[in-house]
C-alpha cells in the first residue's frame, strides 16, 4: 500500500489484523530513486504482519516527481512476485508489452535485487530476486 501517511494506513490496517510491526525503515535515497525511476526522492516503509503470517508493506513516499501520467499510473499499490532472476523477468515483461518503471537495482541494505514494472494495463508489479 502506498499513501501520504504510513501512520494513518497502519492504524487502518490494524482493523484487518495487521497488528505486529516487523520493521520500519527508510532505505537509502539513491536506492529509492533508482528503484522508482526518479519518482520518489526517499521513502519510509513499514512492514506489518497478521496472526497467520501475511505481510503488508506500507510505503510513504517523500516526493512524487516523475510519475507516469496515464491509466492509474499514479497509484503505487502493487503486486510483488519473487523471481529467480530480476533482470530476466524484466526482459520477459518488456517482451510481453510491459513497461519498466525503475531498477533492476540491488538493495544496499538487504539481500534483494528489485525492479518495478507495469503490465500492459499499467498495473504496478514489484519483481524481487533474493540474492545469495
């Protein structure tokens, strides 16, 4: 979930059982800028867990500057998929008519390589590759 106030969204999703705060972080701004294709200068991220282990990620971007302008592209709510190779998955998505938003970029603080892409209908997808 993406919104202007992570605290408001955290309180809202507590109603749905996401009560355990796993992590609150502010990733390196250069990483965020590369990942979002320059749309955000920085972000605050909260990860919440419910009683059955589902994880909800809430992202509070600092600045939205370079947003795409068509078909719901201003909404950063997204699906996330684990992939074997982020670079190959991006290539496949582009070959199927998708669009690159940002990345692939390796998270300097965690063992993940990540990219954001949009499908042909402009739905946002996060591709996540676990690094060894």
